[in-house]
């Protein structure tokens, strides 16, 4: 069953008189439980596509159905509500809040959802445990290794029990051994039935994924 579907998605950036055609008409159905790697050369539109899937930006043209709803034309406030309830993000550079502890970082999405402090703490603590950081719960990001910081980011991405987890180069800043650990964590989320879409240059990630979609010049050139 498709939980997300884009139809003729176009994104054109306008920079003064210059138009950049980042996406030139992308059609893709994302099924529940998909574990998808998005690959392709630099500048082919991968990050633009991921940002649209994550409701961080809106397309110039085309539709994006998330569940039943076409989210391509929503206001900023509506998009932020969708991000808060439906999407989990993992970034190459972790994007943790330095002033907050591990468990507090994981609580951030729950805070935005208006969950109670008690419920949030219980859930965040369980998630910290799930990613192997039970003994680091009160540490700050700068006290952690890169791999541990990415584990926190993965736990945070899981906190709102999202429809889709989106990752942009999740192993890009990590050495290969640590990248392998992070990949094992993504694999285990996939085995739990989570829908995961990851942009990557890393062939190991692509091998783990069940579906590889390649972009070229703003279009999908293969989907296997
Ligand atoms: N915010 C932006 N403003 C203008 N052009 C952009 C912007 N973001 C991306 N682009 C351009 O859109 C094209 C696709 O970029 P991007 O989606 O980042 O590709 P990829 O992630 O595959 O490297 C590139 O030509 C890039 O320069
Ligand atoms: Mg990119």
C-alpha cells in the first residue's frame, strides 16, 4: 500500500533572472515498509526531493499525497504540523541541540506535540535504550562520539512514531566501522516495519536498502 506518492513533482529555484530546474517531473510511490536508497550524482536533485518529502519545502508543480492528504499546497503552519506528527528526520551532521542532554534532545519532537513531561521522559528514555545509549542519557552531544550523536538523532527521529523516516547521508560524517553500526540500526528499524528513505553515496547503505532509486538531472533514471 502506498503511504506516500508524488505525481509529476517539479521544483524550480528562481535566483534573480536564472531558473534552476532541480526536479523536472518526478513520479514515485512509497509503500509502507519500504527501505529505499536514493542515489545519483551531486546536483541531481536528491536533497531537493528529500526536502519536499519532508515537507520542509513546497513544489513548484505537482502533487504529494501523504496518506490521503495532498500536502503540496499547504501553508507553512500546516506543513510544520505534518512534520511534527508524520516525519522523522536524520541529517548527516546530526543537528542536535548542544545545550540539551541526550534524553532531552530525544524529547524535542514530543515537546512540540504537547505531550506531558512525564510521558515524554518515559518514551525518550526507552528510545535512548533502544539505540544503545541508556548509560549516556544525561550526557550532552559534545561528550559523545559521532556515531553516538547519530544514534541520538535516530532516536529523536523515532520519537513521534513517524509515517516515514527521512535520512540525508546518515553515514556521511562517520568512519566506515561507525557507519556500519548506524546502518545496522537503520536495518533494525526497517525490520520493525518502519518506512525509511535515505539519500546516500554509500554503497553499503544501498546494499542494505530494499529499493534503490537513482536520480539524474532532476529525474528518476532507475528504480530497482
Ligand atoms: N535553495 C536553492 N536555491 C537555488 N538552487 C538550488 C537550491 N538548492 C538546490 N539548488 C540547485 O538545485 C539542483 C539540485 O540540487 P540538490 O537537490 O541539492 O542536489 P543533490 O542533493 O542531488 O546534490 C542543483 O543544481 C543545486 O545547485
Ligand atoms: Mg544533496
